[in-house]
């Protein structure tokens, strides 16, 4: 079993910052890509940022220069530092990770439960 547990979401004023964390635990053999998606009310889930096991990053155009994704492989954790937040960024943020477990030879995409981030004055 593998679990992804997110933390760090909440309410913040426009222009403020938030830092999300997502820790993977369980029968993990190796973690490959990790990242964050978000889903705003009435909209489809979209990629926010992703980071490979080697540290290469990819961002949605709307967050480039505002958000920074990073990971700590020793802690099986991915982070999303969000700055200069705008109300349009209000959404449920989900982390994901491509993980090979100890019991299966192939990788599986796992998701966190989501953390609500609200940008509002």
C-alpha cells in the first residue's frame, strides 16, 4: 500500500504565499515523476507543475515565475512553493507520484486526497 499525504493548504490573501507538501509512504521501491494538479470549481483538473526523479521541472504557463516545485528524495516528499497568489488560483490541489512498489515490477500513478487552497481578501 502507498499513501500520499498533502499538507500546507489554506486561506491566503491575494499576493500572499503558500507552501504545499506531499509525502509518500508505504511499500515504496522507487519514486519517479512527482507533481501537482489542481481543479477549480466547474473546471477540469489541470497540471500545475511536475518534477522528474532527476530534478527536471515542468510548469503550467500560468504559474511560471510564481510557483516553484521541488522534491526531497530522501523524504519521498514533493513541495510546491506558491507566490504572488491570485483569486483565480483558488482550487483543490492534488499531488501525484509515479511509484514502483516492493510488490509489483511496474509503476503506478498514485494521488493524494487533495488540499483546498483559497485566495481571497
